[in-house]
C-alpha cells in the first residue's frame, strides 16, 4: 500500500520584485500587456511512490528542489502542475523555529505550539515534563523565547515536534540541531520514531546518514528527477556525478 503517490508534480516560482510598482501602475501595465512576469521551475515533472514503512532519502546538490518537494508533500505548497496523494496523518519537521511567539515564555510557547501541532491541552500537560527535560530547558521555562540562543530554540522545537506519532514523518535536515550531545540524542529519538514502522521521508546532505538508514533514495538535481531506487545504487551514482562537478 502506498503512503504517498506523486504524479507529474511541477512547481514554478514567480520571479520579480513589484514593491516599487503601485496598484495603478500595475493595472495599467497589465492592461497594456507590458507587465512581464518571469518564472523559474523549481521542480519539473516529478513522479514517485512511497510504500507504507519505507524510509525514503532525498538527495541532490544545493538548490535542486529537495526542500520544495517536502513542502509539497506536507501540503505547505501546492504544486503548479500534477497531484499528490497522501494516505495517513503527516507530520512535517521542516523549519523548526517557525510557529513560536517571541514575546511568550518557553512554557507558554510549548502550549501554543502544541495546540498548533494539533495536541490537546491534556496531552501537552502530560508531556510537558518530558518536553522540558528532553529540550534541556528546565532553567528557562519562564524566559521569553526571543532571549534563547538559536540552539536552544532548535532544541525546544525539536522536542515538541518529536512527540507526535504520525503515519508519515517528513524531515528536512533536523537531525543536526543543537550541540553534538543533543544531536546524538535527537538522532536516537528520530530512529525510534522511524523504526516504529511509520513511513519516513528524509532530506539530508549526510550521505553516510542516508546510506545507513534509508531503504530507497530519490535523487533530484536542478528540479529534475535523476532516479529513484536502491540506496547504494542511487547514492553511488550521485557521488560519482558530484565528483565531476
């Protein structure tokens, strides 16, 4: 059974800065046919399926569209063309620092962010001690979020996000947050979730990480699908390609 099916997905970004053009000038230029809107295809005709229990790694050089396809899968960004079918509850761990109120305390943000992620108040209250302990922020519960270091913010975000138990987990470079000790702890937490049988999609620049935990790999380069299949085979082809760049 497929957890995710992607059919002929393309995403086009609009390029242009219209901040210096007033609405009147915009309408006049549009009426005269003088308004030229340029676009760039971030993804072009991507098709693949992810079966239940798969751990799919997505690789590619910088700017190739890896994060874009994750946003499409998570429902954050609609495709310009094509379709995506998702069977089950999906939990995206993409931008860990998003969704927090900088003026609220750590404690208040845990309940706010938890509600945004769909948790009940009772669930958050029950999990609160675990979240605080895991995030290593016991001494910062009443400190405003804006006063935390970037590493502390990432720890809190990761601790909250990793408490979900979805059918599909979507990860974008989140196993490298915090210091070395926390990275080891967060990686272990993710492995527990991943190997619990849920479907997982992981974007990572760490080829050793991709090789060690993924059972199949999708390679996207400059928005185009270069291949999908056996982890060793696709990773070998990618590394050979990159050695000639």
